[in-house]
C-alpha cells in the first residue's frame, strides 16, 4: 500500500476506534446483526418477519411525505387527495405506494404469524415474542383502518358511521366511546383530526415501541430452529439444548443467514411498486356528502371478511359477534403459548394446527370473495338513473304499462335488475313470468319473504294488480306464463 493510502487507512481506523470506544459499535453489531442463529434459520420460511418490517419502513417514509401535503380537515381533506392524485407531480404514485404498502404489510404479517404458528415458534421460551407479535397485528389493522378513513371520501365517511354504530352498542359506555371517537355528535373535522392523530402519531409510535420489544426478545431468546418431527420442547432442558445448537452449528445472521431476507425484501418492494404503477391508488371516490347515502361502503380487503360476516349473520347475533368476536379471538391468540407452550413443534405431527390454518384461510378467503362480489345492499339510485329497455315496454297492455311505472317509481329497481340492468340484491326479473305464477307474485309482493320486505301497506290493490300483470309479461315472446303444477290440466289442453 502506498504511503498516502496507508495514512488515510490509519486515520480511518483511528477514527473508528475512537468512536468504538465511546459508542461500543463492535459490541452493538455483534449483539444485533452479527448475533448467531441456527443454520437452518436461513430459509425461505423465515423471510416474512423482515418483509413485514420493510413494509412498515415504506409506510413511514411515504406517510411522512404525504403528511407534508395532506390537510386533516373535513373541508379540505378530499380536495387535498384530489390534488395529490391529479395535480401534484408523482402524487398519485406516492399515494399508490402507501396504499399497496399497507396491503402488503398486512399480508406479510399474516403469513409471518402463520409460519410462526405452524413451526411452533410461539412455544417456550418465546411467549413474549408471540404476544408482542399479536399486539403488532392488532396495531397494524388499526393503522390500516385509520388509513382508510384518511381518504375521507364517501366510502370512508360511511365506514366511520358503521364503526360508530358498532361502538355505540358497547354496554353502559357506548355513547361516551362514540363521542370520543367522533369528537362530537357528528362526523366532522374533529373526527378526522382524531383519526389523523391516531394514524400518524399514536399507532406508528406504538408499533415502533412493540417492534423494539419484539426484536429485543428475538435477540435474547433467539430465532426458532427449524422444527424436526419428534424433537419436543421441555422447559427444563430447552435452553441448554438451544445454546448447544448455536454453539455447534450457529452462524452470524449477517452475512450468513440474511441473504434470502434481502432477496425476498427486494421482491416485496418490486411487488409494491409494480402494483402501484399498474393499479394506482385507491380513491378518492365520491365526496363525503351525508345527504348521499352510500349503502355499500366496502372496506379494504383485510376487513372484507368482517363485512361479509356482518351481512350474513342474523340480526340478533350482530352485537354479540361484533363486540365479543374480536375479544375472543384476541384472548385465544394471547393465551396460546401459555396453555400450549411445550411439546411437539413440527407441523407434520400437529394435524390440529394444520387443520386450523386450513379452515381459517378457506373461511377468510371465501368471506373475502363474498365481500368483493355479493350485492349486500340495494343500488339506491337505480330507480331514477337506470332506464327500462324498450323491449320490456313495447307491446304491453295499458295495465302492464301502468305496472312498469309502479316497478320504476316504487324503487323496485334498487334491488331487482331487468336483464342485468339495475340492482342485484334480489333476483333478476327478466324472465320472472316463467318462474312464478300470478298468484305467487301477488303473495311475494304483499307478504314479502327472504330479503324482500312486505308491500301490503305501501301499494294499493290496483297497483299490485298492475305490477303483477307487468311482471307476468316479462317472459320471451310466444311463451306461456308459469302455471301452478298442482292444478289439474284443462281438458282442451290434454287432447
């Protein structure tokens, strides 16, 4: 090495030595990135935890930049998002990365907790590691919900209304909790300011604090070794067995075990950016107008299963399920390592654990699909905004034409489509004359049934007669209407 380079190198070493003696950088490195982990922990199964942390870092970075423009006011929030989306240079991209980063963060955390559960990593001595992970999941979902509110469009506005309605059912203190949530009797600027404080300060701060605890437990109690069938966890011997394993075949996390985390992290970043570029940000939808009722305020995907459960369950179960369900699920998750903290770790010998994961994912997947596709609520402006096709009008008698007006102006089109045009809450009426007889249609209109309310007090006998006559005419030309199969066939028709 030539003298100038050697002198520079010596100066750098001296400077690092000076800092190291005061900040203990070498000890800090050895205790964190350089700590030893089981050799088989450098596996693709172990990458979801670091990917979740990476997504959170993306959320912090993009959230700080968005907060520089966003105004948490009921009068300006919607305008701010429109400005970010359509006018600010790359504002749409920043919003899209933040939105898809949230989706990826929830997905990565669920995969991470599933892997931890299947690998028995919640068992002794990692109970606090698991409990802190459960708390992080709850805070992450809270961050996702408050982020949806930050859009403050019609979807978010009515979503807050649903959240307030649920909270109002809490016994004794429900009214006080709603006032605390909304900052008053209505959804206004005070409401948005409170959700903004939660989303920007309280929840991220809580996540940072618990992430610190979580990482501390990972460093002190170690990363769970790859579970082997038949190798059981015993409280009396596990600590010594784990120390022996690390001493025998442990490797430093950096650079030996981190390679797959880095590759997977790069793929996750690529996925977030790719989704941001291809799909763009979500919303804002229509402005948050309390006069315009949004009957179907769908939440983001990670809450769609709750949306479906609330729509499917009977009315008498709603309060118990919506208030008691999260408490029961949270208790089970927190208590899991304390009543099942020893024994078999390998998923190959834990069929109940495998069946539980399978049922949970199938249920969540089906409910999420229903949340995306099912018409849980009527299309409120179909009666005035959706015209009836001419082919369903031409050739009708005066009575049937009067029935078509009753169908339109009594807002039947909110729930019923004709040839796919209109609401989809009830069955399509395009060929209802082939499916139901006149008497059956009269009974359905007057008495209701299923999701359909009874209209005996809303329609006069003449209106019912006209409406049913029109619906009987909704069938292919030249085809006879439906008949009651229980009645005898007329003699002329039997020859």
